[in-house]
């Protein structure tokens, strides 16, 4: 049975950090912690936006499906990132699907409870808006970094972001335990699969980034940082 998040868990989430202890307690009373094992769908594109969610730990892939059944990755979210916030605020269906890339824990607040809290406690609205504004600014900066500049620059910034989020010293470099197909890398950097294959093949030959069975190994971080800054 889902449990309630503790004050400590809520305080770790940037979105709730600016709330008063009393408002965090109100969130905690109606929120539940929900576990999603790796590979489980958290919600599907077109499902009703019936809950406001925030990732406590884990990684979540946000993607859309094309008419031919192909998946196009829009973003990979981690701890502290809200899920489906726009759909909940607008009372609309989820515009994309979310799938747990690893065992993931989310704080889940049913939409009806979320709106009741906002209506009864105006100070909570200000606190949440402040937290959301910060997260949106961070995501906008992240999106700008990943979509601007040369394609190779975008690849370098993506790998630096993944290294910062989940990298660990291993296999003679920084291991990123995130297996991504070439098409998924292309989707995340806004380029074609042919360009992706060309860049990754060259980096393999130059011992910059090595593709492992269950992720990637950044062997030459200095080179990646130099490309990211170009």
C-alpha cells in the first residue's frame, strides 16, 4: 500500500522546499509515495491528467509515439522533476507518455486533492508557483543547452548532463548507466540517426566515449567539456 511522504522527503524536493512547514505538512497529508519498477509506464499519452507527480528518485523517459509506432524521446527526468504538471493545471490529458527507466519513486497527489489544497490555502499557491518557476527556468536552460549550437556540441552537452546526473567512476572513465539506442540519442539532440552514428563512431575511434552494454563510458571528459563549450 502506498505510504505518505515524510517531511524530510518533501523538503528534499526543490518544488516544495520554499513552502512553509505547515504547507508541506498539508501536501504530505494527501500525497502518496508510489513505486514504479523499471520498465513500467507511469502514464500514457492521452490518459487523463488525474494526478500531480514529482520524482523522488529514479529516472523517467518522457516520449511521444508516432503514427507508425515509433517512440520519440522528449526528455529524461530525474529526482526533483515534476511530471504532468501542465496537464494537471489545465485539466487536460497527458500530452506524452512517461516510462520508468529504472526503479523509480514518485510523490503523487490526486488532482482533486491538489486543487482543494490550492483553493483552501492561497499561500500554498505562491510557494508552489515559486518552486515551479525555478524548475521551469532550469528546464528552459537545459533545453537551450541541448538544442542550440552545433550538433556535436549538443551531443557533448547531453553526455555532460548525464554524467552530472548519474555518472560514476568506472571502466577507466565516467560510466553513465543509461543504455540509449542511436535513434534515442538522435531524438535527445534534435538530429538524424545518420549524424548520430557518425559522431558516436568517431568518438569511439578517438576514445572519447565508449558505448557499453548497459550505458556509456566517458573516457575523455576534457575533450567532451571542450566540445560542449564550443
